[in-house]
């Protein structure tokens, strides 16, 4: 019955799969089809699971209807004068970056994961290292359109920065994991392509690198990205870009990205070197730096489970120790720490019991835990 109803809305080509339990997976072609599907589900009482391509979060939640956004792709509008792009959520972020670059702009989002869709980034609120300088995902979204559970199409925010009057519903939707509806498109804030893009990298003891990172922040310099990465995250492919003969795969790594005009990037590099005078940095320019950050992103997605935990930046040592003692023990893990924001992304292989224990212990410190 569900399959026939879905086919009447999306056609036979819209149905991707029907499993042994009768669960129908559908990929609608338009916002209107999404609205009709959710309206039918609301009327009939079907349980619905929302997904993109299914490459980031395992498709294991029970449901009668799986609604995929993979066919909702493409750029609806790109206005470099207003620095805004309107795109549908099935679009891979890599394709959106390519489209933006043709107009001399870019999207300051670098979430972990290969070719993530815009929808998966919005639904999970997943920021990457660039959140240090450009803010979290919700700050990069000016407005969006979503379909509520009863099939209503709702548009919130707009195409300009100052467009919110009253409750900021778009910020509630970003990171809500689809709890309030299916996001179908978004107005994304753009930035001008920087003339300079430099990555500074140093290796050493964890405490010394954290001390240097805090000194940089105290100096008034805010880089585009500043991540402290565990030894397991400094992959040979990444470190070969820097010092192939001298890199230490057993050392922690402080990675800093500076973007902007040639003059401002040079000034930031001088300020960083002066503030963290006890740390020696190697430098990567342009594409080599982008390859380095891509290798870090790939490394952290190579584990079965990724946990994101927030803390005060002054508590990062304790937060890292808690994650290591609770989840990892001797099993091996990778962490990438956004020092300015106090956010640690920890990837490992662990058990449900350990995750529950972590959540309980972190709650006592008021440290939020998200299972990515």
C-alpha cells in the first residue's frame, strides 16, 4: 500500500528500494513531492526516516518510509554581489564550492567526511576547523526552506544578514537532525576567495602546543582554523607534505590556517610566531595546505564512531583525558580539537556501555556530547 501511494506521488523512478520488511525508500525530485509524501505519511501514520546519501550516519532507525534528498540537488541562484548562494540540500559541498569559486567566492564550511551533502551538514550542524574563524554552520546560513511533518512548506530567514524578526527558527533547525522537518534548500553566505591561504604546522607535546594556542588567542589574532590533532591523526600522507625526513608520527600537531589578503596573512603569521615564540612552525601554501586539511578530514572519518564534545577551552586537557580514559583505553583513536571553540571531535572504536558512561560523566561537567 505504501509503495503504491508513493509511486502515485513520485512515479516508479522515485522509488529507490523496498526492503524485506516493506520499508520503502524514495528520492523525490522536488520540494512539492516532499510535501506530498510527508502529508501522506502524516495522514496515514507512517513512521519516516530522513536521509541524504546515507554515507555519514548509518541507516538503521526503523521506519516505514525512508525519504532521501539525493535528487534535490543543484544551485538555484548564485549572487556574488550579495555574497549569497541558494542551493538544494542534496548538493555535494564539493560541487557547491566549485560553483562558488567560478564567481570568485567560497563557502567557509569544511565538515569532515568525503563529499558531504549540504543537507547532511545542516541537519547535523557539523562544523570543521574553519568554525574557528568563520563560526558554526548556523552562522553561515541566512535562510532556508523546510517541509514540516504535516507537509507544510515553510520558509524562514532570507537572503540578507539582517532578516530575523522574533524567534530565529532557522538556527533551531540547523543541527536538529530532522526533528522539526526536512530542510530542502538554503541561502548560504559566501566569502570572497582569499588572496593568501597559508597553513602553519608544529609538532610537540600536547600541553606545550595548547599553551602556544592559548597565547595566540590572547594576542588578539584569530586564525581561520586552529586544531590540535592527536598523533594518530598526523597521517604519513599529511606529514609528507611538510617535513618528510623529520616528522614525528608519535607527536601531537598544532595546525593553524591563515586566510585573507597578502598583507593581512603576513601580519597574522608574524603575530602567531611572536605569541607562540617557543614553537617552530612549518608552512604550507595554497593547494598543499588544502591537501593537508583534506587528509586530516579523511583520517577522522576512518573510524566506526565519532563523538563531538564541548567544553571550556581552559578545560581541554581534562576533556581529552576523560575521552581517552572512557572510550579509548588501548584501542587507538584520533582527536581533532578546535582550541578556540573548546570542541573536541573524537573518533574511535568503542562500545555502547562506554558511550553511556561518557555521557554520564560529561553531564556532571556540563559538557555536551553529540554522537556524530
